[in-house]
C-alpha cells in the first residue's frame, strides 16, 4: 500500500469519526432543546399559578390570627 493510499484511508477514518461525533452532538442538542421547551412551559405555568395565588392571599394585616393566639 502506498503512502498516498494510507493517507486517504486515514482521512476517511477521521471523517467517519467526525460524522459520528456530529450526529451524537446533534442528538444532544435536540434532547436539550426538548428539555428547554418543557422547562419554559413549566416555568410559564408556575408563574401563572403564583400570580393567581397572590391575588387570593390577603395582606398580613388583614389576616385573622390563628385560634391558638
């Protein structure tokens, strides 16, 4: 096998490894994108829940003391 042929084989192997790494990274990015979308949706729901809760909670001075006071 000539030196040129060996260099081509080495280049093809390196390219194959790089393609695999790119595919793996792409899968990670897709997974993280899904996680981020889920967390954004969850954050939105929790923010709305807190806003709704705040409107139903009386200020401390308007609250009646518990019975044990």
